[in-house]
C-alpha cells in the first residue's frame, strides 16, 4: 500500500514537472519568434525606404 502511494506521488510529480518544462519551452520559443519578427520587420521597412529613394532618384 505504501509503495503504491510513493509511486503515485512520484509519477504525479514527474508529470507536473514535465508539463511545466513544456510550458516554459513554448513561452521561450514564442519570445524568440517575436524577437526575430522585429528584426525582419525592420529589414523590410529599410528595403522599402531604399526602394522609394531609388524611385525618386529615377534609377528604378
């Protein structure tokens, strides 16, 4: 009886830890993707500005 209780508590604790780790990984990955999107957005904006300058200069 006591061994079953110990096994159940250990298994439950393990499942909770695994769930918390998975949630932490998801939050971290969303943060990284959001950070990369900022750089991509800045790159696209700079390209648009350069394209507009080229149009005004009559090159394109």
